[in-house]
């Protein structure tokens, strides 16, 4: 693939248009998935947050999961890339395995739970449930999905 990179300064200063977040799809031996109920809006979501500049992607996943749930994890593989077109957030979701710790609340979570895939589909909004359900599939390639914050967008129909 050929990429064109200009050495000329841009005509106008650019503002970053996207942020990168990471989340852990933590799967227990019994198939249950780790979720939090967010303190700010009450929604059930996988644990995660904004990747810090100084950390690796894997370190960010481990940090976010631990900070929000008290669970230490090993990161297995990237299972999906999800873009919120309204907010400019690109979320990288990694399947993880619990390695220790115990469930605890944080400033960001009012509940920590291990849900079955059926409970994930029932309790969580579409754009968050799909991240966990995608992680359960044995596909070798990560899923790439786009959404508007509430609903998945079929990009084939959008073009």
C-alpha cells in the first residue's frame, strides 16, 4: 500500500477528530461476561475507557478493567473495532481472561456483574452488547462496526 505523506505544513491547524478507547470483553470459564453499570448514565457496558498517551493498548485494557471492576486480566486478542460516528470515538475491544482480583465498585461503576450472553443481549444497548457477543465468536479476524451511539449502521446501505 502506498501512502502519501506531505512535508508541507497544513494550511490550517488541525484539531484531533477522534479519540481512542479500549475495552475488555472479559470471559470467565463458564462463559459469563464481565460488565459494569456506569455511574454517569446507568447503562451496562464492558469495562473500558480512553487510552492514555503513554501506555500500550494492552496496558490500557488491563488498567481500565482493573480500575472499574477490581478484576485483573490477561489480554488475549483484538475482537473488534467500533466507531461512533457522532462522537468521533474509535473503540478497540479485546477478549480477556480473568487472572485474579475480586469485584469492586469504583467512581465510574455502580455495579459489577458477570452476565450470560442472553443477559448481555437483554440488558445492554445494541452498540455495547455487540462488542461482547462479537468477542465470543471464534472468528480469526476482528469485527469492524460503525454506530451512531445507539444503533449499528450498515455501511453497505449508507453508500
